[in-house]
C-alpha cells in the first residue's frame, strides 16, 4: 500500500503529464496552422507520449492500492512568437518536469518505498532523453539562424523524428 504522501505527489505528477500532453497539443495545432507540418507531427506524437506517461502512472498508482485522480488543468497558450521560441518553451517545460520527477523520486526514497523509486527510474531516464532531444533541436535552429531553407530542413527532420516514435528512440539518428 502506497503512503498518502507518495500518493499525493504521484497524483500531482499525473496532472503534470496530462498538462504536458495538452501543452504539446496546443503547440502542435499552432504549428499546423503556420505550415510547420513536421513540427506539428512531432508535437502531436510528443502529446501522445505524455499521455502514455500519464497512463503508466495511473495504472501504477491504482495497482499499488492508491487512487489515481484526474484534476483541473489550466488552458495552454494559443500563440507563439516563432518556432524557435516554441521549442525553447518545450525545453523549459521539460526541465520543469525533470524537477517534478526528482521530487517524486525523493519522496519515494524518504517514504522508503523502493518499488516506487524503481518504477520512477524509467521517468528519470526518459527526462534525460527528452531534454537532450529538445536541446539538439534548438542547437540546429540556432545554426539555421534566420535562414528559411534551414528552418524547412529542420521541419522535415522533425517529421522523420515523429515517424520514429518521438523522443524515446535514438536521439542521434533522429536529430
Ligand atoms: Fe512526460 Fe515530457 O515528460
């Protein structure tokens, strides 16, 4: 049986993952309306991944005798000032999520719930990959600078990455 304190932080993380999914959906929709087809596909796939992260937590919490509960979410932004700024926000959001996962992990250790700490290890590793993927996308955007051709190439690369299953399958080949 999971402790109340741990249940509370895991429920908060369920909310964080659902919120991430909605933020990426809003970003994907904006990209689609601006003609960034590849970025849109990449972000739709990312939104699906976040939903998967949420579901994994829901099932774990319920399997351990807790009760996963859905919560109210703030509406995501609707507009961005360019593709690079949008991806900088994705990276900042992922850095925030890494901090939140670390809090869950610390709580699991403090509560001496080593099963949950082990379960959360997957999320710790996932965050390293997600931050690395977003950093490499931003690096490429910095290299492209104001070049429209460069941005188009990045958009095409993002389309390939989306087809490869988002951030979890080999950042090197996708970037
Ligand atoms: Fe579920 Fe992007 O962290």
